[in-house]
């Protein structure tokens, strides 16, 4: 999982809109590290439109909102304009649009005014983007350049241990060659988790013998590769079979994720996605894995809100305030 993967914990239906606005306001205060209405950012509409954009669903919707924002408020000496560009870069990375993440991220680093945390995270995001082998922007030298920059910035400030740890881990992956002889399990994990070369992982699995194919860890990596490669029906079949043999939170969550991806094109996939994500939360709870329990439940709630169009209701609410 990327160090930028963000979990959104969504409240109940009746309090969702209120909480979203409060959370967005807090994010702005934290990011700016100055009073909300400073001398440069005192225009009310300037601030309200930033808040409205921030409450959009992370990903394409929020990218579109912030792109409209920076077109309207183009002065990068303004704090919120710089932050809007920052979130365009980060959200582009999250949806695996690495070329756009690199373009906007490098543009951000040319602005003055980011704090150390934002600067370190931008460099780490660029290191990650350049380090994805399947990406059109793949460049190991540039990946190392920005990763080293992230390490340098994070080392120079307090409270950035998470960024520092992630950057050091990324540098290790970029500089450590694969072992001369890998076990089938090691190879699958490297191809899926490190290289993100999902086609190669699928090919490698298909060439394995029956014993290796039945290995639970190898098969889980195979299912993940199918899912990330967009072969969702096959991924669902793999994870259903695995869940019958191993009723664990991890497998139930993978199955819920696969259905969630299918729901982007088929509404019939919403219900099974919620079902398996809730099952994953319950299984994580039984396994005393509280953090993953919260992630699974938040994802299930997000699917329900998407199915019943609550995000559109939030947009309508924001347009009135």
C-alpha cells in the first residue's frame, strides 16, 4: 500500500454533510499552520470554494474541482491555490495517473510557501511515481533523486517520521536487486507489491506447478494481480474460492474491494461489495485487528453512500452555504 493511501471514516447519514465540512475546515487549518483568514486569504469566496473542493470525493471528482479552482484563482502566492495544486498531484497519484502526478508535483516544488511536511510528501510522491515500473514515467534515477530529497527534508524537521520511514523503505526497494534465486512466493510478492507488474505476475502464476498454485500466499498475490490488472470477474472467482477455504478478514476485504471496483460500471456489484466489506470488518474484529476493521467498515459505508448518491446531496448542500 502506498504511503499516501488515505482512509476516509464516514459518519452516519444524518451527520455526514456536517462532518465533511468540519473535517475539511480542520484540514485547511492544519495544512496552513496559520489563522484561517490571514491577510492574504481573507476573501470569503476564495476560502469557501476551497472548502467545497476539499469535501469532494478524493480522486477524479476532487481533481476536477481543484483544477477549476486553480483556473479561477491562479495566483500561486496564495496559500489555498498552492494547496489546491498539492491535492491535484496527490489525488492523481492515488488514482495511478502517474504522469499527471509527476507533472503537477514538479510544478508544486517550483512554488514557494509549502511547509516541510508538504515538501517532503511531494518529493516522496514523485519518488514513488517514477519508481512504478509499469508507468510511462518510470525512471529509476529520478525515483532515487526525489526519494533522497524526501529523506533529506523529512530528516530536517520534527514530526515527519512516517514520511522518513516510507522514503527509506522506498529507497531500499529501489536499490536492492532481486535475489539471484527467488522462491515462487518471493517472485509473486515482488512482481505484485514492489514492481506492480501485474501482467508479469499473472504470467508467472500461470507457469507454476499445481503445488505452488495452491499456496495461499501465492494465490492471494495472483488474485490481487488480476484485480489490479482490471480482470475483476476472475479476481472475484479466486477470492471466493479462497474465502471458502480461509475465512479471514484479508480475503473478505480483497473480495469486497474487487466488487467495489466492479461497481464503478455495474450497480449490481454494490450490494456484494458492502456485504463482503462488512464481513471483512467483522472478521478483522474477531482477529483483534482494529485498524483494518475501521478501514473495511469505512469502505463499506463509502460504497453505501455512493450507491444512494449521498455525495451528490453533499454537493447540493455545499452549493447552498
